[in-house]
């Protein structure tokens, strides 16, 4: 084996980098091993067509924890996020459109085009969502109580439950609704306009291979609204230079703290000696000795391929086989000769700097899911388009643009034995057709494209089933049960094995929270109480 490390981290995605930073700050000797030739995991910026660069997978900023930004001093190293002028723009099938965001009064004015009642309901809806989101923000940087740890479990449960316990009855009802109801049912309590419900319901299917009619999908909606940008809660923005700028800055900060980062170093296996981890073995044959192994890969990948089943208790092994992972996401990046001209709003404007949602109703979203289950992908997919070059001229040649197409619903595995390698271009054409229907001339403006099916996302980023969340965000896979009850506080079933990725609390998105929380648990187990309490 090579020299001994206090911790080796599998994967240089943003959570792995965040975890490494806090551990190094606490005095641990840390090495990160990364399969690809670049740090960042799914938060990377790459040239995909000559002269055109874009965020390849993760593509927008909101959920990154302010504490992580402050502690790593990202702003001092060039971190800069530009807010969207409005949140989203939704063309409608009747030729109209809805703009969401830009302030309460402005959004209410937009809603009045569809429903006076919905405009009047909006302030109370925002208040209800914010009341629950504030509780989640507080929980995001806390480790869930781990069942089986005796007094610590009780104390953590009581402490974290207090935030919900002190809420009023209406807020508690909202929490119950959001954690158990479908997005369709939840939104139907508030609004009558199909356009308005679609504007909010889109968040319920982001990275979620499910219909907005699926029970529990309301929580996924909530998960996407508890972030902030530049101190503005619920806002979304663009990282100048793309998402890769964030992770490159994080890597630089880690190196300055003494963290070693090895690229093109894929892990073949987690090594175990007796009842504790001993390090990792790379595919090259190199063995790296470490007292702690911290996995920033999804649970399916860790326990299905890296940790031999003989080291997993039988019940744990059975439950991990049942861990649900597999998103409905299909990613495209396109190089454009010009901005798309939407039939409902053809001239350049703020809508080109927002999230452009091509999914006019919840029924449209439901049909997309049903199509995907039956055929493999939807005939009219759900498409979110962002055009970051409208605010960041470093991404494309002058006068030209790049667009991110973040699309749902596409089956993680195609039915009837078909393979995504054979059919991803046909699916991509269906996506282009969908945009073309709203913006004639879009196809002709495409100079180049990058296509990533669910299988493509797995091959490039190790996302099993193309799942950007590393596992479904369903009630049975949240908080103390993420990834499984009894191992919900970032610790695996073998002594010294930890998890710091999106398959742990609080889940997916570029948050940094799992990395932060996992580092704190490692430091707790090491007995460094002063440093533990400081994180």
C-alpha cells in the first residue's frame, strides 16, 4: 500500500470537495480519488462544440449552502452568481405565456391573466411554503438522528423535531401535505389555473421519474425551493463560467488546505480488514491505506459494486437492493447561431435569461410520464431550457449562444430490451421537435449538440439510472432513512466507512450539505469535540 491517510474520499464531486475541506481544516490528512480527468462530478463546465462551453449536467445555482460558501471563502476566489431577472417562463398551448418571479406584485399581475383568485391566493401560498422551507433549511446542516445510537438518537430527534413542534397547526398540516400528497393534489388546494399549477408543479418532476399525480411528489417540489442566491431566498442564478467554476474553486481551496486530489483514479473496491475499512483499491491495482473511506458516490454504486456483499449485513444488503434509484432525466447541451424566437414572445428579453419551461399543464407532465413508462420516453417531453450565454459571454462566440436542455421523462432503462446507446439520438430529436413547436427555426439554429441519456449520465458521471439525486426523494428514503434506517447519519455498515453524497440527507442538488455534515460526523467519531462543535 501507499502511505497512510486519515481519510480517502471516493469522488471529487462538490460534496466530496466540501467534506475534504472541513476534514483538512480539522487536521486530517485527506486524499480524494476521482475516476474522471477533471474534478467536479456532475458540476463541471466543458467545451462540447468548438468555441462553445456549458455546464454539462448540473446547470443552475440556488441550493448551495451559504455556510459552505462562507467557510470556504468562495467569493474571495472568484465565485460569482448572477440572479435570474424572473424565475421561469412558460409558453402556453393557446399562444399565451406565463412569467413567474420578479417580485410578488409582478407575479400576481401575471396570474391575473389566468385567474384573479389565484393571484389573491399567491401570498398565502408563498407564506405556507416558506414556513416549511425554513424548517428544512434548519435541518439541512444537521445530521439526522441515527436509530440505534441510544441517548444521542433521542437528543438529536428531540432537537430537530422542535422546529416542527413549535409550528402552528396550519403549518403542521402543510408539512403533512407536502410530505405525503401528490403535487397535483397539493397545488389543487391553492390554485385553479392550469398554467399556474404547472408553473409550480414543474419542480415536482425535476430529476423525479414520476408523475405530478404520484403521492409524495409534492415534497420534491418543496426540495427545490429552500435555496437562495446572494441572500435572496428561493432565487436561482447562473455561476459565471458555469458550474465547473464552483468546483474548480473548491478544489483549489482544498489543495491550499493540504488535500491531495488524484484524477483518473477509479476505485475498484473498498478494502476491509476484519471489522473495519483499510482503504481502497484502484482499478490500476494501487492500494491506498486509510483509516476512513468516505464515498461521494451513490449508495447503489457503493454497495452494489465497491463494497463486497460479504461485508454487508444480510438485512442491510436486502434493503439496499430495494433502494430506489433511477431518474427520468435526459440532458442536452446545444450550440446555437441565434436566440430561439418563441411564437408567443419572439423578441429578445428577460424570458431568455430565465428558466424556459415547455410543459404547459400538470396533465401534460402526467402524460409525459405515462408515455415514458409505456415506450421509454415521452412523445412530448418536459423540457426546461436555460440560455446562460445571455448573461455570461465566456461560454459562446460573440452573437451566438449555448442552451441547456434539462428534460423529463425518460425511462432509466428502456422496455423490451432496447438500449439507450441505440436510441438516444432519436430521443434527442423528439426533444428538438418539442422546442421547435414553440420556437420555429430552433432546429435550424443548432450548430452542435451534446446528448446524455440516462445511460449516458451513468457512463459519464456514475449516476445509476441517470439519477441526479443518487436515489429517489420519496418519504421512505429521506432524513434518517436516507439511504436506510440505521445508517442515516453518514455512516456505512462497516467501521470507518462513511457516505457524503446526495444519497444521504438532505438529498440531491448542488448543496454541499451532505459533505459538510459527513465531515462533522467523522470529526465527532475521532473525538475532536472542539472542532466538531465549530462546524
